[in-house]
C-alpha cells in the first residue's frame, strides 16, 4: 500500500497548544513520525534578563500554569547556589508542600484528560472533581489556586496558617480515598487493559537513548528522581526516613505511565502529610538582598520530569543569562521509538501519555535571520505574519487582510 503523510497540527482540536506532528503511515499503521517544535515565541528567557532577581520568579511562574511552582523552585535553587546559601528550615518544609500539591493537581488533570481521550468521561469528571480539593488547599495555603507566588531566593514569601494546614490534611484524606478508587479503576478494568496495555512501549534502552525523564522514563524501569538523587529542602530527610519512594515500573507502555502517575499521587500525599506534621517553627526567609557574581544551576523533579534552570550573574541586580530546559523537551523525541508500528488511533494516546507541555518547552527569542543582533518585537512578528498571510491570500485569489484597519 502506498505510504501516506498525515499532518496533525500545528493547530488541531486535540492539541491545547500549537505543535506539528507529521505521521508517515501505511494503511492504518504508523511507519514514522516527525515532531516540529517552535510554534510559540514567548521570549521568556530574554524577558528574565530585564527583571530584577526578585521579580524573575513571578515571570518564571508563567512559563506554565500547571508547572507554576516547578519552574520557580528550580530557579530559586539556582540563585541560592550562586549565593551559597540555604533557605531557613521552616521554608524547606513549606516548599515541598506547595510543590507536591501541584504534582497532585497536575496528575489528576492528566488523568481526567486521558480518560476523556479514550471515551471514559466518568474518569474525567471524577478526577477533576477531586482535583478541586487540591486547588482549594493551595488557595488556603498560598492565597491562589494557580501561580502561587511563594518562592524567592532564600525562602518563601508567605507562611502557612494552622487553619490552612488543617484544611490541607483533611483534603489529603479525601484525595487519598479517591486516588485509590482511580487506581482500582485503572488496574482492574478490562477495557483499560485492552486499550492501554502494550500500546506505545518505551523500552529501558530507548528511554536512556532519548534521555527521557519523569513519568515517561520511570515506567520503563529508569530509576531516577531528582528529589531523591540530589536531595534539597525536606525531600532528602523525608526519603531517608522512608516516608516516600520513587515509583519505578517496568512495562513502559501507556498503561504503565497511567499507573505510575496515580501511584505518584499517593507518594505526594505522604510527603505533604509528613512535612505538615513535622514543620519546624522559625523564619521563612533568609533575607537575600544581593546576588553576587557567579553562576548556578537548579533542578527540580517537576510533574513531567526533571526541569533545569541555569542562571549567571555579574553582580548586578539582573541576571545576564537565564536558560530553561523543561522536561517535555526531552520526552518529545521518544515518539520516534513509541509511535512506529502503532495504529493511527493509538498515536493520540501515546502523545498524551508523556503529558506534553509545549508552553514549557518553547521559549524563543526571535532574531533577524540576516545576522543582525536585532531582536524582533511582537509588532515585528505581527507584520511578518500579516505579510505571509496576504501572500497566501493573493495566491488563492482572495483580498488581503489588514489587522490594523478600524472596526466599523
């Protein structure tokens, strides 16, 4: 049968954000897949260089709404490495609580969407119902359901009240019951087994070869978790005391990735409970006023895998370089190993199984290709886009488009 090319994206109902997947198929079987990134031009790294050190975490939170603590966590750890300091003990317990609540909310959001993709909308509704408990806990603790604005170099910006911590402990009891229900639904449902087992298998060797991270690699037997392997804040002591463990599975298929995330929710609940029960009294901020010259690299085990932030300082009040590497950047290439041989209908599940976040992955400063140092502004990009659109419209025999024309 003749090979056929099927483009999915860059704008497609399945994709929350623009990305281009090009499938080469033989009948219903995928032979090869190509992924093209670079459709979001946000310039976050360049913007960071124009902000003060204290302002940067607020910007970095907005890289992604679902990872809005993971990025500031890695960012402030990089700043603290430059300063050669640690946050006060109480702040070291506050940080993991916020971060693990975010992991729960991220995994439940993914679980609901995964259920929706396979037509299991009951899972979608129940997962998002219990996700509200986590968001309510974050609002009680930080004042926000998203973009919590908690992290800063040398500590956190706000303390936890006892009332908020009591609310969170009760919410975790309910979340634990719901998670065990979801785990039973996934592990015991024959339809889920039939639909997800053996689909999109990422072998241990391929996971290593493509440098996969997080819940994309651990279900393939890769035993790595930044919270345990390079411990920071309360993660190290809580792991040493046997409070939690990294979830590592072996099958590497979509089913294993789903099971891994559900099991990770239970581990996150253990970390949250332990941190709240053992949180020490004291200050929450080391009072960092200046960042000396130097460079630092902070990393954190985000819900999708390990995220890195590299920062360089010349001793001024602004970073002179800020580089971000998000986990989806590593996990996207694994499609080259997991999609060939699959049915077209399975590609959507395989795509969803890595929980891709394109806005995390793509932060591009656009430079004039003629070789000048001029960074293209938003207005420049708009004019280039309009020019290209009008060229296409003229070829199609249509009138040109002027976005600046007054609306009548």
